[in-house]
């Protein structure tokens, strides 16, 4: 059903937005280690990562507390198994 896919995309987008907003749009992992970008500024988060994987915890996939705001680099490190191509 295309409408189901659309619905879950909207939900995912809202979840992602909420996770990023909560982190102030900064990478939580870089912030924790005090890393900055090449201009010496805090690293911007571009991705919301599921702490508990949605394959195993589908009920948590739209839970903001199950999300972490990460930059692309940190996010890729969370998913060595997927070659970085995963939410
Ligand atoms: Zn980062
Ligand atoms: Zn992820």
C-alpha cells in the first residue's frame, strides 16, 4: 500500500526531526568527545540513529528516546555491517 509507506515516511521524518532538535542539531557523539569540525565549530548532526535497532525493537522506532543525533561520520561507525547505508 503506497499510503502506508507514505505514512511511515512521515512518521520517520517527524521522529528524525525531534531527535535532531533535542540535540540542538549537533552530533551527540562528537559533542561527547569534544570534537569539532575543520573550522573549530561543533559538528552538525545530519542523521538520527536508532539506539535499539528497529528490526529487533519495532515498537521503539518512533521513540525519541531511542534516537541519537549523529553526523554522517559517526553514524557510519554505528553501521559497519551496512556500509553506512542505513538509518
Ligand atoms: Zn559525529
Ligand atoms: Zn543508524
